[in-house]
C-alpha cells in the first residue's frame, strides 16, 4: 500500500482521513501543520511543512492537501505549488459513497466527499473540493481550486472558473457561468451569470431593465 502524507490538519482533514481509511488505497504516515499539533488517532504529527522534502527524499511520493477553503483558496494554491516543486504526486481522494460517472474527469489533488455526485461529461479541475452531498451535474466545468460546499446543486452545463466558493445548499441553474474568484453565499439560488470577483447571495436574478435583483429573507431572532 502506497504511503501518503496529509498536509494541514483540522476538521476538513478528518473527513479526508475518513475517506482514505474507507477506500484503503493509501497508508497515512502522519500529517504536517504550521503549528505544533497532537497526534490524531494513530496518525502522528510529523512537523511543519518544512519537513516535507525530507519525507519525499525518504521515498514518500504522495501527499494530499487536507486544508479546507478557510475563506481563501490562495493558501491551498501556495501549498500545491510547494508540493509540486518538491516532486510529490497529489492523488484524487473520493469517498467510496461518492458517485463518479465513467466519463467524468477529476483533476489532481481534488477531494470528492461522501454521497457527492459528479455526473456524465463533467470536468472537475485540480485541487477542488466537492463536499458532502454536492451534485455536479452533466457537462459541468469546474475550475481549479474551487470549493463546492455541502448539498450544493450545480445543474447541467454550469461553468465555474478558478478559485470560486459555492456556499452550502446553493443552487446554480443550468448553463450559467460563474467568474473567477466569485463567492456564492450559502442557500443562494443563482439565475444569472456571475461576474469575476463578485459576491452574491439570496435569489440572484435580473429585472426587465437588466439590473440585478437580490431577494433576501431574514428570520428575526426571538
């Protein structure tokens, strides 16, 4: 069984670790993190990221970035570049309960969580997170370093650029385009294209004059 290091550790890493254990494809030798950390179950804390090359030189050829989005995808991008410079291979980690169509494509270092669906002719870029219960429908194009949160639904033919964040339970209707570095808020329903760098939430649509309408509903506490 091939050895693998987890890079970064937290709540998302525990989900990744659970998927790896269930798939039985890799032997996890431990994890790195920027700050001293305790061992988790039988997996030791190996040190900070500076020791990664040492393990690579010892013959550990595979690593997986187990940090979540953390409010900005650039952290995962920087770690990815570091691992590639060293020479690590970054496998795709998919939970056994996930459904991947035979002709779907998933890029290196991406994570497909429990009960997620990546349907026919979909393309998921490198270093993406398709989290628990997310649905990536037919012919979707998902850019690199994009995070699709739990229970999100991307209908057919959606195009999402690099470094986007799709919040939990969001719905994007078919054939819409989401620009680079965009953020779709949790529970949103996206009925129009979203521009690069744009942050949207609620029901995102257009009125007859071409302007944007955002319908938001708030529950009053108490």
